[in-house]
């Protein structure tokens, strides 16, 4: 059988099933990423002659496929956020992408060096690639489409964190690359200054400026210009996908962070004509593309698990991975949010759902494609193990936890209404 025909058939069937699987699993405790991960495991366990899916041997392909998936997801994430940007509104996610991310990177890097014996550059890379909360696989704990009114603190915080830290973690991936290059060439001077000025300052500013400029320009073309001139209206959802690619490409051309630019462009566009139905149309189109790419990546990831991705995993690496998911991320996140106004149960939920996924694969593949890391095989195995556990752990618990929080909010609202009614009755008497 022609392997190409088999591949497109499998992709077609998997993508077609996405029309029903999410709805079918909506009332269950299992998330659909788990299903497609298992499909990948099963398919690659059969003698079908499919191409080898292990990213250890296809790092260039892994970079571009995961890159495309993440930027499309960032556009979808930005389009569905309805809160205007301010310190008061965005305090929790900003704390998560600063305090939590830095503590997570530092803690994981330290244990990677001290516990696993990784080289310093590889240890920093491990911390950097595991720091971002994934925007691709976190749908169950994120806010809904733009036409849904409900946007509680938990969903908003996890959605905004996923959008922000896919770009803000990039400087630390470059830090690991710079450390590896300096160690390999024996140059101990100048690299840190270059990293601060170029990778930490310039690229972030460039991403912010490009994202805001492109987002504002497109919002003007789409919403304002047709009202005052004869400029034609557009209501095509693919504009969101086009905007994603243009924003990312132009920003990368000037060596800025395209991830940041795409998310900022989406936020900027969504802030204009907030109630307009076109925001929902754009979001729905780009979400459909995102889901197709996610299905492909999950199947490939499932296949890689049974074809060698975990071959270099040691018990120490597995223990560190579990420690990251159950201790390091929850603890560092709780440190960041414990003084905020939301309830303790909401703080615990925000801290626990630091979902790892496709973004981590991108950063790791990107870094290893830039410079050779002596511990690359072990890094792939550790990252693969963490993402696998995260998909299962968070996929099984997300629906139940969010339903529990929603139920408690409804009870609290009913109780507040009852108390207000009793107070009014008491005053009337």
C-alpha cells in the first residue's frame, strides 16, 4: 500500500472525527487530546509502514509543524479574550508569566543540573521549554468563543497566561542557546550582554510594536474604513489565518518575537467593535484549522512514544518530570497569586493547570536545530514524558474541576441574591 495514500487517509479520518468527538466527550471526564494520543500509539504499534515519527530524527520538521500549530492557536486565544488590557484586569496572568515562569525555569534548571547532571546550557533549556502553559491543549480550562459572555478569573487567567508566555519564554530558550555556543567556542565575554540587548529587550519590543501596529491596521480596514468609504466589507473567517501568517512573518523578518506579535495582534483586533459577530467568525475558522493541526501532532506524538522518544528516559528524569507537574508548577504559581482576591479553590486551580504541550516541543526542536546539545536525547525523553503525563493528568481532571468551580459560583450567586432579598425584606418591615 502507498504510504502517502495511507497517511492522508488517516489524517482525513482523524480530522473528520473532530466534528463529533469533542461533543461526544463533553459530558465525560476524558478530553479528546487523550483519544488522539491513544490513536497515535495504536496506529504506530501496527505494521503499517508509516514514516518514523520520532522528532529526534526529524527536528527541522518538528520545528515548523509545531511552530505553525502554536501561532494559529495564539491567534485563536487572543481573539476570544474580552478583557481590556490593564494591570487590574491582567494582574494574575502577568504574575504567572513573570514570577511563576522565572521561578519554574530557575527551579527546573537547577534540578536538571544538580539532580540529572545535565550541562548548564541543557538544564536552562529544559527549564525554558517546560515553562510555557500550552495554548493548543488547554481548551477545557480556557474562556469560550467571543460570543460567550462568561469569562471567570480562572479561565481568563489560564487563557491569558497561555497566550503571553509562549512568547515571553523564548528569550530563555535563546539564553540556553547562547550558553551552549559560548561553552562550545570557549568565549566567555560579551554573550550575556548580547542576549540581554537583543534577545530579551529588542525582540520583545519588536514583537509588541509589530503586533499592535498590524492588529490596529487590520481592525481599521475591517471595521472602520467600510463605514466611512466605499471600501468593501469582508466577513471571511480566513482573514484570521492570513493575519496570523502575515504578522508572524513580518515580525520574524525584523528579528522580533513572532509569537508575541501574533497574540498582541489578535488582542488588538478583538478590542475593536467588541460585540461584532465577525470576531466569532474569525475565531471559529482559525480554531478549526488549529484542531486539524492538533490532531496530526497528537497522532505523531502518540506514535513517537512507541517508536523511541522515551528510550533515554531515566527514573531520575521521570521523577523530576512528575515533581515539575505536581510540585514545582503548582507551588511557583501559588506563590505568584496567593495575595490576589480570588478564592483559595480558584488559586489552587490556576496553579495546578499549567498544561504542557506543543509549545514545549517547538522550543526544544528549535534550540537543538540551532546548536548541538550533548544531552539532546535525554531532553527529548524528559519533555516527551512530561507532556504525555500532562495530557492525561490535566485531560482527565479539567472537566470535573471546572464543573466544580462553576457549580460553586452558581451556589454563591444564589446565596448572595437570597441575602439581598432578605435584607430588602427586613428594611421594608
